[in-house]
């Protein structure tokens, strides 16, 4: 049993209380005890999509002024950093996505050679965002530009144009006593 390891994400805590020599029944019992005692509030600590300051990993490409304050963004348009879909958030890798086009974009992180999104983020024209906490795996990036975003379908309703697939991006985690980190990538949408 590990006792004095470095602290990490709460979801990894059960690995510290499970003995690798314990066998299946002992492991199941240890995980069950952990879940009843220490994991009760685990999901409360994860913000909902689009909620919370901790997920605002945004840098404006041309200025630090929020376009909403200047009145240049149509009402009902999501904020630049809005995550539209998040099915996984447990890793040290990150992907900076710059929208080099004059239209808003939706960038979807998908498992390599598939079209099923793992994460999706909204990026206003001429801005960039960082998709953080990417789980280990092999991914591609699918993006489209357009107008009138339908957030339920995670796609634009008018003037849609799919951009070229980017990737693959090999994401992995490296752990040390200082913490966990992963690979870092940068992509510019619209660049040839």
C-alpha cells in the first residue's frame, strides 16, 4: 500500500489504497470502501461544461479586450473558451488551438481515426483556446467554421465549412514528485 506519495487528481486516490498483491476480492473491497467513504463528493468538484473560472484557459489573439464588452459579438454567441462537450478530463496533456479564420469555429478532439468527439470547444474568430487535462491516448482534431452555432448538436447551422483534419496527437502523462504533466501541442485552424 502506498502511503506518502505525491498528491494528484482525486480520481487517482483509490490507486493509493489498493494493494497490488491483494487479489480481486481484496481490490474490489478496497475500492468499494474508498468509493463509499472518500469519493462521495468527487463529482461535485468537477465543474459542468462552461462553468467556473478554472476552465477559462483563453488568450485573445489580438488584444486583451473581451469582444463582448465592445459589442462586436452577436448576442447568444458562446464565450470564446466554452467547452461544448467534455467526456474525459484526466490527464496532463494540452492542445492550444488558434482560430486563424474570420469565422467562429468548433474544434472537436476525437480518438484517432474516428469521428466520435471526446472534447469540443468553441473558438471565436481570431482567438485561441487551450484544451487542458487531455487523457493519455492518440487523438485527431476535427474543426469546422460557420455561423449560428447549435450547441446541442455541436455544429454550425449556416455557412458550415469543415477544415482539414489535424493530427495525430500522442498524449501521455509523466509523473514525478513535482506532479503530473503531459505533452503540449499547438494547432492553427485555417493554416495550410
